[in-house]
C-alpha cells in the first residue's frame, strides 16, 4: 500500500481499478470436474493475496492483482476493474443467490474479506457498504437459504409433502428445518454423520432426530433433503441411497454434489436444476433487478468519490481533510502494525462520518442554526485572512 499523503485514496483507487474476480457457478460444474477444480486449488496459497467467497452455489476469488495460477482454469469467468466490484456488490446484496435477496451471503462476503489488508481490504469495504446500502434501499421481507425448499417443491410440482427428513446439521439444515415448519409440514426429522449434533439441532428447533443408520425409515414416502458439505463415508452413502429410493422427492443441496453410485433417481431436484430454472416468480425477478441496480448505483457513487469524480468542491475538501488525517496517523504511528491498522481505520471512519453527516445536513437544509453557524464561520474566517 502506498504511503504518500493520499495513501487511502490511492488504496481505494487500486482496489477498484486493480480488482480481479474469478467466478465459477458451481451447480453448472459437473461433479467430477468440480472435484478436479477443488484439487487444483487445494495447493494454491492465496493468504494475504485474495479473498475467497465460497457458498453452496458459487466459488469466487477476488484479488487486487491477477492470479496466474487461476488464468488457465476454464471454469472461471474472469472480471476486472469496476465490473468485478459491481458484480461482488450485487452478490453481497443477494441479487445473484438462488433465493433472491437471501441474507446469508452478505455475512459470507464479509467473512471472506475479514482478514484482508491494503487495497484488497478497501475493495471489501466498498462492496460490503454497497451491499448493505442496497439491502436498506430495497425493502423486502427477510429471506434466508431455507427458501430453497420452496423452490424445489415448486419445481417438483405436486402437493406439500407430509414429512421432510433433512440430512445435515449446519446453518443450511437449520434454515431448511425452520422453513419446513413455516410451510406447515407436519413431521420434520434431522439426521447427519454426527448423531449428537443432529440431536442438538433437533432439540433447539423442537423437531425429531434419527441416527444416520435409520434414515431410510425416516424418509419413507416423504421428502429427503441433503444439506451437508463434504464427501460422506461409504456407510453413510449407502444409507442416503436407500433413503432416496424410499422417498417421494429428493432435494440435493450438497456441495460438492452427492455422488450417486448409479444414475440419480428420477425424483431428484438438485442445485443445477434450481440455478437453471427458466421460470421465476415476477416478484423475485423484480427483487433481483432492484437489488442489482441499487448495488451498482452504490458502488459507482463510492467509486466516483475514490477516483476524485463527482462534485468538485466536496471532493477537493475531502482530499484536503484526508491528507491531514493520513499525515497525523503517520506522525503518531506506533511500532505495532495492529495499532497502526486500527488507528487508520478508526480515524478514517470518524472523518467520513463527520464529513458526510455535516455535508448532508447542509444540503438538506433542515437545521437553520447549522447553516447560520457555518455562514458566520466562513465570514469571520475570511475577514481574518
């Protein structure tokens, strides 16, 4: 990161113009190819150089510079500069999620950038703020990934199942169980590789639990939902396959996708089918468009500020204040890197808050006393020059 007097503005500019994104839509990557993709990335060292956003439906890697080890991987779509920033802001807002507007992805994006520094950290700050602003501007009922159950049931057609058996004990399984209860499904059962975790989740949600060996009986004639990560053991896999044969519908939300020993049963709805569905309710489609537009607008406004565009007086004044702030941080910096980083973030946040709050109050004009005080200050200051 540059250490000139415009240090933070320089870092923001680099975070915008130097951004590189490598985007892979996982539901569209075949199981065998996905395994090879994950293997090729397992030896890559991205520490300090990239932020990895990984969910059940996407793998996206962001960096402030090109990553040569990813350039030859065909599964990645590559975005650069402002296109990468706008895409990530839309992702954080939930515009690109399988469930339009779901909230979990925002925390996943924020977590991906939590330990980054320099220009990459500035990129994260911009997109997280833009994603949060987009969510605030576009009012909608809170959603989470549990609504994938709605989409799968709608895609499969037919009546609401009388029972649902959820295989998994993580956050996704929790969301799905809650959603099943909201939909009015009478019998809800959770299971997983770790019996105690399944029992704990069941106790928390007030539903039933069964050991993995008893899955087939629990899924009989109902809906079986696979919501775990990783590769199951052979015993666990056999139990899942047996349960799938007895169930009326299988919803496969696993990542990597569950490796069926033979061709998947005809009653399986998986992530690829959910991601590729041609029909979407008009309200959901409209929500995606609104969230994406709001995220792009928020990014562009922040980019204009960081690149010195927009209202000239405001930019010039902010640049002057920012130079003073950076000089003071450099003058008072300690030998501890963490203290420097904390001081830089804290003072920058304070300056921005004060500057924007004051400027907005003057522009809106709802406080006559503030306007009069500002007028007198400049008049009196001018008479002393």
